[in-house]
C-alpha cells in the first residue's frame, strides 16, 4: 500500500468523517441539509474500504487473492466507471499478489483522470496520486529494462568481438603452421637431393684413384 495515499485517506477521515463516527449509540441522526458532505463522507469511507481490501489482497492466500480480484473485475465489467473503476484499478496496482497489473491499472486511472466528473473529490485526489506513482514505477521499470538490454547488447558485442579475435588468431596460427610445414617439406626435399648427389659422386671418385 502506498503511504502517500494512506496519509491522504487518514487526513480526510479525520477532518471530514470524524463527525459521523460516534463513540456510542446516538439517537437517529438528523437530516443533513448539505448532501455534498454526505457524499464526501461516503466516498472517504469507500476509499477506506478499498485500502483495506488492498492490504488484505496483498496478505491473503493465493486462492483468496484470486477471488478478491475476480469480484472486483466482475463489478467493473458491470459498471465500468467511477468508484467501481477506481477500486478495480487500485486492487490491480496493489503489490504482493500474482494478479498485479500496473499497465492496466495505469490505463484505467488515466481514463478516470480524463473524466474527473465521475469521481468525488477525495476519489479524484487518490486517483491522481496513484496514477503518478504508477507512472513513476513503470518509468523506472522501463529504464531498468533498457539498461539491462543495453548491457546484454554490450556483452553480446564484446563476446562477438572476442570470438572474432580468437578465430582470427586460430586462422593465423593455422596459416603459419602450413607455411612452416611447407618450408620443412622443401628443406627435406633439398636435403634428400643433396644426399642423392653425394651418394652418386662418391663411387666415381673412388674409381679415378
């Protein structure tokens, strides 16, 4: 769970929702003439539930993780907008579960950012913060992937250069060995000719004496 979003939620809960969280059983609440405050309080409580679901999703067994994410996806497919879409995006972005999909979460949050009227103010704030963090995380991942690719390409190029140098040395050694063998063969031939000449010359010299 990302700390900045949590801090925002806690601040909103303290400032906007404390009045609707009694410490004892009160009489029925009077009618609130400011419906926007009711909507803000409901949105803050909904975001609190979403954060709890994110924490539970990160810590639950795999089977339960799949159920939580499947339920959120089903709700989103029925109502692909507003708070439902934000909840699904937040669960997709939660760490610690195999269904994490930052790319899809980024897409969903960008859609919401383009339609801010579908969210309450607290939800818009959370969506903007979450989107910025996902953008940064994916940017870092892409940069890391690029650096690894560059490193691997550099290693491959270095290995290829080393292999070419080694092959060139092998070829040169082969060429020098052949030249040496040819030279040795010529020397052996000359030596053989000289022995033949010597053996032919010696008997004639003996007869002259």
